[in-house]
C-alpha cells in the first residue's frame, strides 16, 4: 500500500465492506420480497421495500464499485462521459432512496390512522406511484445540469459527482432552495411521521404489529443519521469557509457515511423481522450445505 494516502486507504477499506454488505444484503432482500413467507407483510409495503432495496443495490453497483478505479491514483481513468453518468446516477438513486423511505413511512402512518381507506390501495396504484418517485427523483440532477452545475471527478472525495462548492458560489440561492426542497423538507416529514409512528406503535398495537412499525421507523432514523453529514457539507457550498485538512476529512467522511444506510437496512430487517431472519438463516444453511458437499467430492 506504499504511496496510498490515508484517505484512499480509508475509502478502500470502508467501501469494500460496504459494497459486500450492501450488494449481498439488498440482493437477499430483493430475493426475499418475492416470497410472501419471507417477510409476511402486506403487498404494498413489500413493493415499497423492493423499490428501496433496488435503489440501494444499484447505488452500490453503479456508483461505488466503479469508484474503486480512482482510489489508488486519485484519478478517473474511465472517461468523462462515464464520470458524468455515474455522478448523475449517484444523486438520482440517493434521492430515490429518500423518497421511497418517506413514502413507506407515510403509507404506514396512514394505514394506522385510516386503515379502512388504505384497504382500497392496490398493487397497480403503488406501481404507478413508484414510477412517479423514480422520475421525480431525477429532477434535482436535471435542474442542476440545466443550471450549469459541473458534474466531474472530484479529487477531494475521490468520486464523480456534482461540484456543490463551485455551484454554490455561482448560484447560492438556487442551491439553498434545492437543498431545502430536496432534502430538508423530506427529512422533516420523515422525522414527523416516524415520531408519530413510534407513539402509535407503543400505545395502540400489539407487539407483532408494533415491531413492523418500528422497523420502518428504524430505517428512517438510520437514513436521517447517515445523510446528515453530507447535507451539512452541501450547504457549506453556499457560504464561504476555509478549505483545511479538517474540512477535507469531514467532506470525505460525509459523502461516504450515507453508505451506512445502504447496507444497514437489510441488517435492520434481520434484527426486527423474525420471518426475514429465519429466511436468511435457511438460505445460509442451504448454501453452506452445497459448499460442504462440493468440497467433499
């Protein structure tokens, strides 16, 4: 590892672990959602979890794995077009993740307070809403691109993406508006909904139903905590600050801290949903048995 910076070494180690857990965990979740016995949730919630796991899986596959190309030399070697596409996809998928968690929380909340109305919601309704969420999630990048935001390789964070600092200096008001509407409004709604869900779960429902509600609340809280550093740094692009080693360290950590949410969601499912945990254990036994049999032949 001679010649590798401390930052690159951190990214290689942290993102290697994150990629393995994220791809494997969300892959298992996607597989499990196609089997009703694996989660034993209503169809609407399962569809939303599928879309959430899809956005997380694609983020690891499309954004993080190609970034390993740049860690050793801190240089992008795959062309400007691919860098632009990865930068666009990164913001798009992260926004989709936020919006799907918001929608899952909203659905659970409405199901708790208006159960008779939510029974009318059908699978095709959720598919339509999911498609709308995927499209709306791309609006931020479309607006930034139209406004001349630079999407290129950022040597400070070892990744392709939007240069929020440069854009904030040119168009600070637009950046603040996008930041508030695209991040803090959904964040605030998620926090309000989940605070309400936790109160409802403790007061009105039995243990099994309450556990399902708390699962949704847990993934929402994890999202808020893991995204917070990146949002703090993003708004710093709209104000003047001194670029120091401490600021660079915070920048790198903030843009990778979000991965905790990506690989953490499947872990939460395993800890709080006994049916999913049982499903994972059974699949692990099956895979282990096959490996043992092959070694024995």
